[in-house]
C-alpha cells in the first residue's frame, strides 16, 4: 500500500520524522531491515548533550523540550553536568573561556580539591571544567517511545526487510533516506561518497559499586569534534545512563573496529581518571557507527537534483541530542513542499551530487 511518504530507517531521526509527518496529516511508512533503534540510536552512550555549536544550539534546545514531552518522567528535569577533565589549571581555564561563549553552559573551573568534592570517584589530581549540560536517558527506550507515538499517529512500520529505493520512489509520493551510516550506500551515485561516513564508537559496559554524579569526559574531546580535528581516537568518558554505565568512547573512521581490540585500551586508560575502574566488572562491549556528515552537521532536505527524494542524516554522535527536532524540521519542509524552511547551515543543499546522475529515477 503506497503512502504519502516512505522513510528508510527506524532510528531516532526516521521515527521522529514519521511522527511529525503524521501530525501534518500525511500517511507514512517506515522501513528498516534491522528493526527500531538497531544502529547508533539504540547503542550509544545515552547522553543528550549540548552541541557546542552556535548553528545547532536552537535545534538542541528544541530537542530537549521535545524529549521531555515524549519521555515524561524518564527525561531528567535538569542536566547532571558534564565535567571536562584535564591535568592542569591553564587548560581548565582555557576550556572555560572556550565554552563561555554559550552562557547557558555556565562553565566553572574546579581545582583538584573542588573536582574531587564534586565527583568523589575522580583521581585526586584532576582539574575540571563543569558544564551545565547532559541529560542521561536510555537511547533505545527513547527511540522506541518515539516509534510508539508514531504508530499511535497512524504510521506503518515494515521491519525486517530491505528497502528498495527505486521501487519506493515509483510507488510513494515522497521518500526520505534516514538510514544512518547506510545513507550513503542507499543514495549511491546521488550524493558524494564522502557525504555521510561512519564514525565508529566502541564503549565498554561496566559495573561499579559507586556511579559518577556527572558525565565525565576527557577535556580535549569536545573542542575538536566540530572542526574534525580529532587528535585522540580513544578519549576517556564515563557516562551513566538508565541503560548502562559505559566507558569509552572511540572516534574511528574507516572499517568497523573490533571491540575486543579497543575495549582493553579504553579500560587501561580509565583508572588514570577514575581509579576504581581498575576493579570494574566488565559486562560487554558495544560497537556502533555514528553517521558523520562531511562538515559535522546534520544534512536535512531534498537530495540535490532529485524530485521527491529527501535526506535526513549526518548527525554523528548528536542523533539523540538533535534527532527529534531534526525530524520536526524535515516534516515541516516536506508537508509544505518547501525545503527553504530548513536553515541553510543544516540544509542538504550543501551536498554536491555527482554530475550526470541528477536524472536518475
């Protein structure tokens, strides 16, 4: 049965797009070969975190509000705080100055004594920069909850079967590719091969007697992400969500990494920041691929040169932090038939499709 819109991908972005399209009165079908939240949407750390990017801050703030509406009591009322950990005062103050351009983060420099008082699990010689952000939630629960709302709004889900893009384009009004790292292969020849690529994350799920109060993050991690200047591919993080306590995470391009290779590396570094990790019981290791765009911002809108074909991808590690608001934005543009509703920094007009292929059906 044909729908007004077919969506390839049942991650957080695809499910949110479906829900908001249904709210506009459109019939929607979501297809996913692996199931709801089977990719990064269900296997990441589970931290809704500020994007540290002025061009996506408003989208993040809307996303937090939407998560509150969807999740209710399962969405924390206040952020737990992200504590960036460094080894010296100068770097801590540099971080505070850097993030001070976002007043809502209220960055606070903590000397080692203050950091230890704020976070008793820490090694006693770490400096901190505490940011007012970080809402720990269960990533899979969040994605499944959005899917449940979409179903209640009339969205049809076809799971466990591969999607045929050409066939969908012949039988449905509009088609959205929200397939995470599968977006590039799905749009083969219609967008540049480097437009959306995997950024692999390995996290180690552990058990500790005491859990951290805050999200603990190696201080140099967030600064380089937007510019793509990743110096350390295995920075330390310790994040406590309703799903798991996770040590990680890697930032690896290329082929899928082996969790058994990277897990020990992450655990070996952990006690430098949190000494009790030396005695942590390991539950398992998860590997997932984040869909990273060529410029580290979401790609939303019509595929250039293509009628009735849309893309919603490229969120990298910010799918949980931007996915609901991205879905709302895309749904507004599709229902109005006007991709100009999507702000230029997020628009898929940034893509350059290969020459000679724009007339592909």
